[in-house]
C-alpha cells in the first residue's frame, strides 16, 4: 500500500511538473508573438467581434447554446486599459483585490502599484502597455467588464 501511495504521489508530481512546463511554454510563446507584433491600441481603437446565431443548438453535452447575439473584444485586455480601470476604481482602497502583486513581480506582469498621498497609483511597466494583462481573477474580470460596459467612468 505504501508503494502505491508513493507511485501516485510521484505520478501527481509528474503531472503538475508537465502542466507548469506547458504553461511556461505557452507564456513564452505569447511573449514572442506579442513582441513580434506591436499593436498600439487606444480606447477608441478597440475592435469588437459580433457573435451571432442566437438560438444555436447545444452540443452533445448540453452546453454552448446562446439565445442572444453579443460582442467580444478582438484582442486580450492590454495592461494600459486595465491600469486605467485600476486608477478609476481602486485608488482609495482595493477591497476586491483587483490588483495582484504578481502584476508587478512576475516577468509577464505589466502593472506597478505605488502608494503616495493616501492613495494608490497604478502605472504600466516600460514596454508592457500593449501586452495582455495577467494575474487577474475571474471576479476581477467581471468587475472590469462591468466598468468597461458602462463607459469607463
């Protein structure tokens, strides 16, 4: 029984190692692609793609049916736009954790947070403005989408 446990522990460790290796390779590929195609975006230049076919059928598992048309951004959310969001909604405090320390410390992170005069200030790292924002939770994505939908107040 102890041997089976060690085997399963070794296998799970191997699976985790392979997963992280694949994630690193994906991250490097994203960095290479983005560095080879510098796209300067301003808020008015963000392109949207319409997703149509309301009422399309669900797949064999029963998911995928959409009863309405909608739009999604053509590109990932760039650091400069998420930084604008942070400066608009998380200057006094950040109770929802919209900013993550990984945005500053990780090599793919592109946003720095400083504190001065009793408020936070967010800025984009050099050469990272148009790279996709990283280390964003699902809840933070929803808050960003809500802020963006209502006109970036």
